[in-house]
C-alpha cells in the first residue's frame, strides 16, 4: 500500500509517507463487517516523526473500492 499526502488548497510537494505491504496485524474486522487498516507512518514534513493512521471501511465502501455493487 502506498500513501501520499500533499497540500489540499494549493499546488505543492507530494510526499510518500507509507510504501510497504500491509501485515495481517494491521488489518482487522470490527463491528458489522467493517474493515480497519491501521499503520504507522511518517508525517508530511518531518519523517523523523511517527503517526498512527487508522482507516475504517464499511461494507459499502469496500464494495465501491473493488468496483462491486
């Protein structure tokens, strides 16, 4: 998985903060079929810092990602 961040309101530098394969410990099913992806990555301006990022996807959001309706 690759995660890139950049400015939202203007042109600017895009920075890759995560570029690695996900490990099974970083993916879990919670609630009613919701999938949670949680990983540690650097920040946009300072790679010495580490942040915990968590993404939660509902079933319908997962279907939209894979193109299934």
